[in-house]
């Protein structure tokens, strides 16, 4: 059932006060007494309980994994079992007796769309949200920027250093074909160029075709300083609907998301003013997952390509 069936993942999210408070405040501001709420991907049910505390008369907490059983226990322990109904099912398979006033979901991955939940969110909107209903969050925008992360460079360099006299260079080559959710705190000074928008989605108007497509961007950055490019970091901003924004941006307080890192093979030295070209694809895959392709060209250097599907294939074959 994937990572969201593991308690360790939910402990991690429940300890993220920035995430939780952003949702609690938004629900308190936007849920009206007597509203019906649907919580998509409810997990342990914390957003459902926030909605009930805000005055919802009924909350449908939809959770596809066995974490739904834990949610029922937590909801009962907090006195909300009379108003929150936990449905353990894929959202595509549920039938509700009524339309809902509010659709809430913590659907974002490290840069929004990378957990492949936008399409289920749009389907849920079309099937279950009343005309004029409220969605939390609203618009979610993804950003990308080249970054210098010496500790990551050192970790990759270790695999190329023949530790204990053993050639582990294959590990380095495979590792740089993977994405990373880096929890290292990054400041704006760690970026080598000004961030740029990759894409932006308004859940009120996003079509199912758009939500279920390959998300692609081509960017040309201009290095703002001399330095080394370790890779490209990405993040999101989510408009919560109450005037506040939830973000895991570089320079913002740390959240459980960290930042998503798309590494390069080896650190690339750049001078101020040097052009940096990037193409990135995020392709919906199985439930809750995406595959990634990114290509990098700095000035007149050869094009460098990375592919998460290829990395998985190469682990099972010769590199």
C-alpha cells in the first residue's frame, strides 16, 4: 500500500507544526458551522478533526491504506466519531450520500505534483464538491533553482573514492539518477541563480487531462554568482485560502517536505552570468508515485541527462 501505510511517515508529518497549523487555521477560517467536508488522503485524520473542530456537521475521511484503522481510533479518542466517518477506499470507488461544501487534502509532494495525487483530487472535485464549494489548499505553484550543496557533493564523492579499496563508482552513477528529499536547511545564498516557476495549478479550474499529464518545463537560468552547481532544488507554495501561504521554499522554516533535489553527475563550476539550461519532466506513474527525467547543459558543456526509470533498470543490469 506504499509509504503512507507506515506509521513512521505519519509521525513525521504530525510533528510538522508549520504544515499542521497552516491547515488548522485555513479550516478554522473557511469551514462554516453545518458544512459537510471531504478529507482526501486523510491519513491519521488530523485534518478531519480540524474540520470538525471548526464546526463541520459531517466529515468524510477517505484513506486508501490501513492507516484508516488508526484514524478511526484517534478520532474516537478525541470525541469526533459521531461526526467523522472514515472510509478506507480509493477515492475513485466511494459513493457519498451528499455533495460536500469543502474539499481538503494535503496532496503535495516536495514540489506539489510529484506524489501523483492531483488527478484524484480533480476527480474528487468533479464528483463530490458542490458548485461554488471550497478547496483547501487553492493554487499550488512549483519552483526550481540551481543550488550549491557541498555536503551532498561530498557524499557522492565518497562513492568515487574507492572506500576500503573497493571501486563503488557504479553506486555514484546510479545515485545521481535519483531524486532526493533533502532535509538540509538551505538559504537563498546557497542558490546559484534566481528561482523560476516550473508550473502552477489552480485546483478549482485544473482539468483532469492537465492533472494526469506529464508535467514538463524548460528553463534557462543565469548564474548570479560564481560557484558550484550540485543539482537543482525544487519546492512549492500553496495558497491556503485564508490569506496565508504554506511553503517549503529555500530560506523558509523547515518542514517535513525539505526540498527535492535533482542532482548532477559531478559538481559543475559556473561563473557569474553563465547560462544554465534545464529540462525537467515529472511523469505520473503508479498510485502515489511519479518518474523523473532531467537534462542539464551549462554554457558549451555537453548535455547531461538523468532518468529515474533508467536508474531502476540499471540496478538490475550492467551499468
